[in-house]
C-alpha cells in the first residue's frame, strides 16, 4: 500500500511539473507574438514628426483656381490655361503675365473677341455674373501663372450612364448653371435684356420657343448675342463642345420641369 501511495505521489508531482513547463512555454510564445504585433502596430502608425503637411497655397490664388473651374474658363482656355481647345482662344499661361491687372479685369468684366461671328468662340461678359472679389481672385491666379491647386478640377463626365446623366454634369462643368441657374430655373440678372434676367431653360416658354432638339443645339452652338456690355450674352459653344456633348446637354434639358 505504501509503495502504491508513493507511486501516485510521484505521478502527481510529474504532472504538476509538466503543467508548469507548458504554462511557461505558452506564456513565452504568446509574449513573443504579442511583442511582434505591438512592434508592427507601432511602426505602421504615423507620427506627428513623420507626417507630411500639405503645402499651403495663397488663398487668393486658390480661390482664383476654383473660380477658373467653376466659371468654365478651363473649357475654353484649357486646364490651367494651357490652351489647345480652340485656335481662337489664347493660352493664358503664355499671355497672362503680359497683361496688367487692369487689362485682365476689363477683359473678364466686358468680354473679348468676335461676338458677331457665331463660328468663332468669344469671351463672354462676366461683369454682371461674377463678383468683384471673384474677378480679383481670377486675375491673381492668372498673374501667378495658373499653378496647379489641389481639388480645383472640373467634374468628370460619367460614361455609359445615359445622355441625360452626362448632360447634367456638362451643365455644371461648362458653366451653364452659373447663368441659367440650377435645374435651368434662371433668375440671374441681365440688366439690359427685355425681362432683366437671363432666361430659364425650363418651363412652357422655353419649350414653346425651342420645341425641337435641333433648335436647342443651334442656339448652344451659335450663342445668343443680343446686346453689348453690361448685357450678359451667351457665348458660342460650337467650336468648343462636340456633337455628342451637345446631344447630352439637350437630353438633360428635356428632363427639367
């Protein structure tokens, strides 16, 4: 009996030792992997010392860059004023610095080019639409050489989503919204026009006058020059927009109320 008890005691002691060893090894292995995970997480997290701050941009240059996109200057003068859209529209990155602040301001306010010739694009009159501060910011941007400014870019036109969807983005990208209002509701002042506002592109009057796709496309191509500054006239888009873009704009206009 004594020998039996001694044997059981030895077995129990051996089991206790094995369990202790197993726990020690398990703790070591867990600590190894935990340490690796902790080190990995620490190395991946950015620190204040290593984070790269975005370069600052002069606020007036930045505002001018965004206005350049908002008012569709880029659609005629090219991205960052590089030209290449039409031989009748100058590249501003070449001529911008040669013009004075007064000259640039006058051109933006009163327009420039052959407004009587619908086959040639011309600079429309912006003085009644754009504020003095926006004009000043545009001039500052052009005089600074039209540098790249983060997020100052025209919206991408969706593809393969139908003409009306593409037209809705073209309506914003090409600046139609600035004069004809959101959803073509109009209301922008035009002091020397008959009803003192830029006409809306929705409603019964518009649909009655422009009752076919061809009529709408013709007026977009040739513009609507009905006076001189400070009247706001619609520029000629025929040398700027493609036939596909014109059809997309018409498809969008036909969805309006």
